[in-house]
C-alpha cells in the first residue's frame, strides 16, 4: 500500500504536530464530545480524532474503537491529509484499490465507509483528521459533510488554544524559575556588595531598578535606602540626566562590561551642585546559561586624588611660567649618577650655546677658583645632609668671557618609586644688582674715607678746646664743647659703620681673635654707656666668668649697637636690660627693651643691609639700616647666631650667641 512520502515538507508537518504537545496525552472530554457529535451527525458507529505521526496514527479521541493508535501504513487519514482542504470520502473500501487489502478493511473493524476532514492549523500544516467510519457502504449528505468540516475546525481551534495555554504556562514557569534564581543570586550579590570597600549597587531589569546599594554608593548618590526598588530614572534623576541608564541598558543587553577612569561629572548632591571624578564600571551578572540577570555598578570616588593632581599640575605650570618670566636658569643633578642636566637659560648664564654640552665639571670650570670650593661644598652638603643652600657667586662666560654674578639655590629631593633622589635648583643672574651694590659701596667707601680725616682733625681741635674750657672754668663753653665732641663721636661711629660696609663687600669680615672674658666686655660697654646715657635706665645683670675666643672690639661693637638701638627705638625713661649667660657651649647675650617692637614681617629683614622698618614712629629716628647688618656679619664670622624676639608695641629682645673658648 502506498504511503505518504517523508520529504522536507512532511518533516516540517511532523515538527508542527510535535509543537502542539498533543501526542500521547490523556483523553479529554472536549475532544470526546466532538467525536461523539461527529458520529451522531454522520450516523456512523466510529469517529476518530487522528494525528499522523512519523510512523503511526495516534487517536486523541476514539469513539467506537478500543485502540489508541495504528500503524501509519494502514492509515486512511494519512491519505486524507494529502489534500488538506478537502474532505476525503471512501464509500466502499473494498472497491478502492488503495484500501481493499488494508488489514483494517479485510479484518476488524472491517472498514467499508470512511470520511475524513483534515485538521489544518493556522500555518497550513495538516496534522491529522477528524474521521467517521462504518462497516457498511455509505455516502455523506451535504449537511453531514458541513458538520464534519465545522467539527474539524473546532478541533484545530482547540489545539491552537491549548498550545497558547501551554506556552503561557511554561513562560510563567520560566519567570518563576528566573525569579528564584535571582533571589538566590541577589542574596550572594548583596553580601558581597555590603562588605566591599568600593561604592557598589545592584540593578535589575531594563529600567535598571536599584535592588540594593551599599552605604558608600548611597553616599555617592546622596540618597537613602528609600531608592531601593525604584527604577534608576526615578530614583536618581540628577544622574539619569548624565545618560547613565542608556549606558547601563547597553551593558545589560550586550552582556559587555563598561568602565571609565577619572570620569568628570557634576550633579546635584544633597541639594548642592558639586563636581566629582569617578572610576566606575558596569558589569553584567550572568547565569550559568549566559543570560544577563543583573548589573553590578561599581564606583570609586577619586575626586580628591584628581583635584590634588590637577592642583599640582597647575602649580607646576605656574612654576614653569614663573621660572620663565623671571628668566631663571634651572638645573638638576641625579644624586646617584651625578648626571647634570642644565636648562638652556642656565647654559646661557654660564656663557654656553644652547646646543653645547655642559656637564657638571664644565660648569664648575667657569666659577672663579676662590668661589669654587664654596659651591662644590654647598652641593655636596646638600646631597649628603639634605641642607638646602642659597649662595651668590660669579661665573665667567665660557664663550664670551663675561663675568656674571648669580644667586644659586639648591635643594635635595629624596627619591621615590618613580624618581631617583636628585638635587635641583635655580640660578638667577644678579649681575646688575651686584654692580649697583658695588657702585654704592665704592661711593660710601670713598665718601667715608674722605670724611674720616677732617673729622679726626675736628675731634682733635675739639679736645684741645675742651681742655682749654676746663682750665678757664667756663661752664657754658665746657658744656658746648663736650656736646660738640659727643656729636663728632656719633659721626665717627657712623662713618666707621659705612667704612665697615664698604670694606665688607663680598669678602668675610676680618677678625682679630683673642681669648677674653665676656664679663669684662660687658663691664667695658657698661662704663662707656652709663657715662653718656641719661634718658634710659640700663640694667646690667651680673655676668659670670665666660671665656670666649673672639674679636673683642667687634663683639663689643655688636653689644653697643644693640644697646644704642634699644635707646633709639624705645621711649625715654624706659628700662633696658643687658644679660650674658652660658647656654650650652655658647655665650648668650641679650639686650631687652620696652620699645616699639618689630612686626613679624620686619623681624625677618632687619638684619638685611640698608633695611629699615617702615613706620611713622621711625621716620624721625635717624639711621641707615647698616648697624644690624654689620652685627650679623660679625657674629656669623664667629660661627655664631644672631636674632630678635619681638612683639609690635611691646619691646624687643635682640640676642646673639658665640661659641665658648672651650667649644672652639
Ligand atoms: P638703623 O637703626 O640705623 O636704621 P639698624 O641696622 O641698626 O639700622 O636697624 C635696622 C632697623 O631695625 C631699624 O631701622 C629699626 O627699624 C629696626 N630696629 C633695630 N633695633 C630695634 C629695636 N630695638 N626696636 C625696634 N626696632 C629696631
């Protein structure tokens, strides 16, 4: 008996049949009622809802027979479905060549009459048929045919409905499974998120619902736990405006991570528009089968870090601009290799061309011999002890032979993971200033020298005059001559000061050291001053035997200068205290007054050459700002220290210390 051929179309039909999940299911009342009705309408004892599987026909409902399936080889329905839109009617199977040898015809149930309407679904697949069978010859009338057709289409409707229900049911089940999975995973995820030191949050669904976020993330958002369960847009509109949801959705759908470093963003945080920098990433969370079930949002607030770095970069830029505009030369020495890297401006100061090589040795060669030792020592000390330096010295240009004065600073910078330890610094061409100072000094030197000899003669004449006045016992003449002598002494002191400055120049002060007792020195100054000072009370504290090895005249000059200043800058009838004690291995001298005091700004500068504090109280007090400068040079020459402690309006204490003779 010919059979329905198994070709591609047939395979598709079988596949469609399987998709209804109807085969081998239990009998159902709905379908049985249809076969019942079909048999009644057509007046046949048998009615079947038959589905044609690959090798069999299977009955969903079988009225009048007890079998649930038969071999496809003997199936009438397999023939019926070949013409899906037509009812197939076999009035007498015994007379039909296709069926006369069919065992179902020759044997039980002795099929003679067959009428089958194919069950065709909405995709055009003929899945089987609704058929009626009898053991006697028969022919359906139109009403019966129509009835069979209607019932067949009802079977199909039921099948399709059933399929939809099954799909819906399995979808529901899948959602339920997914949710279970989500719950289980969320539990794990939340634990990790809670304990992580990064800001973290978990989002799910295409609306990026915030399932959970740790405290750090809530802080970053400026929100509370109230945002949990809300879609991103609704919970964080200020961030949604920055396009985050779109980026997150992309990760969710593509399954690919997204990250940004030092991303700059501004948003309203706790009611204030603020600027932030974040390293952040969105990582899709996947189930074992690769489906994305959530998104992990991780953020690290690097605002401080980035701002600090930007501030440093800005400061560096400003420094570069400052170095350029001040025309500073800069240099750098690798403390390990001693490699010397000069800037172009530095080469220029040393008289080299920009393209010339200028190693450290070459630079040193341009420094005159008398200064070379000081410079190399300063560099070596800075490298070995970290002591910064600030020195002035001349250099002779390599190509042009010109002498230029420079002010050089150097500072040691310890190494770190990325930098070698290095010494670097700046160099400023101060030739003009030096020449100006030189001119001033030359002038002061010449003028003072020229004034000195007439003044010495004048003093001599005044002394003769004073002696004569004493003899004549002319009181008013004596008074006038001693006043004139005192004024000429003042003038002498001033000129001596000028000459000292002029002589000082750039060389160190010359000292004539002897070992003497500071107690004697203080006593000398006391007897000299007490004679001349009537406006102030000068109190000398008793001084113990304190031996120093120093230039007595010069140290006395410092003490007297301090006391004279104390007198000059304090109101009349106030007290000045002079004290000399031993402090460690130094003799420590203080002169304390109750005068106008010195502001903090001026305190740092009063020892500079020609510096005078600017104030209306001082304008009427004569002076040139060289006394303290000379004092400083003298004390430094002794390897000592000098300074002042003061409070504006409350008096000053000038002090110096020089090493004791033993310490020498
Ligand atoms: P001069 O007194 O001739 O101006 P100095 O070098 O001795 O020069 O002093 C420098 C400056 O320091 C003074 O002009 C004054 O402003 C300030 N100064 C010095 N001594 C005192 C003091 N005892 N009290 C207040 N200011 C002082």
